[in-house]
């Protein structure tokens, strides 16, 4: 994705790629490589990902802490006592 020519080809093919994955999933056809690579592509190009639920689960089960993204980039990491032990 760092090569300009390859990146242009991927960008041009993206709508068809999405339609193919959506069609396969809607019809119960397993295409794990195509759907996983599309998810990877989306994650690779996203500045921020919606990982709030994953971070909350990690903090709940393992006290891994999380950083709130609504308070600015310099916000310290916090842990929440989810079940008030």
C-alpha cells in the first residue's frame, strides 16, 4: 500500500472489492481471505478505529487500562472498577 501504483490500483478496485465481499456474506459464501484483507485495508488507512469496546473488555478482564480519546491526546491511561468490588 506504500507503492503509489499499487495503491492507486487498490483504491480503484475498492468499490468492486466491497461489493464482492458484501454479496458473498449476504449469501453465506465464505471468502475469508478477501474479507480479512478488506478489514485489514480499512484498519490500515484509518486514523482512528472504534476500539472502545475492545479496550473496555481488556480493562474489565485484565485491568489493562485505557486512554479516553474524548479528552485530548495527552490524557493519562485509566482503569475503571467495572463491577465495584
